[in-house]
């Protein structure tokens, strides 16, 4: 697969909660959430978990000077890579950082400044040299970061709030809907509308249904619910995402097999996975 595709999705990290480096996690990777979307010449980044390190190296290697970052929310597994997004330390780079999940008056800038501060981290945003714009929004705001790109936003069910994104570009659509807890037996009409007829849905599949009950309130969903959502909304492909920390490659292969038996368009998200919508 090449970057010649008009719309390209590349996963740099698909695990949830914390990185899980281990011998048994080589196939799908060990890093937390980070997804890159290339919309023509434009680079969109969804979350900056530990997978951001690999992405940063690629951006520098390709001399990318402009990109947009969209936070689903600011729990550590989704932002821990921000201080390691190396292009932000380059004066000739332009970046916009978007956040809209807050349940109070917190802003994107305030979130970044609180996170990158002692005693939690020694490097503060004052060391960034890039021209950074902080953009605040509230779901269901529609964002237009560049001509031809439309990003719809949806509020998700997660402690402290979370935002899902639908990116429409060149007649194709990709949805990034992670850190969301479904309510068993109840249809979420807003989420159904947000993902309807999408080409790709990247969805929170942290648990199996057998694991779900004691984990209620944690803010995560199941692969079975992801399949139901795709079937109800006419989604073409499902990317299982935000893997449970203790889930090794064999466990993910088993889940992928079960998901594909019900929905052939299902695939386990892992570091290095590339998809063209």
C-alpha cells in the first residue's frame, strides 16, 4: 500500500489503558491509541498515545510541516505520546490541536499545559517551537480543518467525557469511535446516525460480552456490539480497537476469527495496519 491513495488510514497504536510490551504481543503491537489519516496532502492524527513515537519519526522523515491532532479525550493512554511528537519542537511546523470532550470549562490549551507540567512530566509546552493553534469545540459541532474534509463529532459514553469523529473526504468516510460504553439491549440512535454507511469504523472493542458485566462503568464496549453497530448502520469494515492490556496476540486472533464469522469485514487493529476506505 502506498501514500498515493487519496484517503489512507494507518494505525500506530491500538491498545487501551496502558502499553503492553511482551513477547506475545508482537503481531498486533503493544502501543496505545494513535491513528493517522492521510486525506490527500493533509495529515490528521487521532489521539497521541505511546504509538505516537513511530508516527513522529515518519513525519520527520517525510518532512511533514503541517498536521492536525484530534483528541478523543485526555486519559493518559490517549495523550502520553504528546511530549514525544517531535515535529512540535521544530519552528517551521504548523499544528492544530482539537479537543471537545470536556464536561466543564477546561480548554484544549489548559489540558495540554496541565499534563505537560511537573511533577508529572519535566518538559512543558513552552519548549514547543511549532506554531500551534488550540481549537475547542463541543459535539455535535462539525469541523472543517481543510477544504474538502468534513469531520462530524459525537459525544460518547465514557467517564470524564469522550468524542467520536467521522471523517468524510473524497466520497469516503472513516469513523474513529473509541472509549465508549454501550448500554446492552438499547440502540444508540446518535451513534448509529454518526456511523451510518461509513466505509470504516474504528471501534472500542476492549471486552468480550462474557467479560463485560463486571466492567460496567469503565467506559468501554465489546466486539459483539461493534458487529451489531456495523450491521445496523450499514458499515462496510470494522476495526477492532482499544485492546485490553492483558490480551495477547493469540487472544486477539481468536476474537478476530469470531468477529469475522459474524461480520466478514472485521479486522483487529494493530500497529502498522493500513487501510484504504
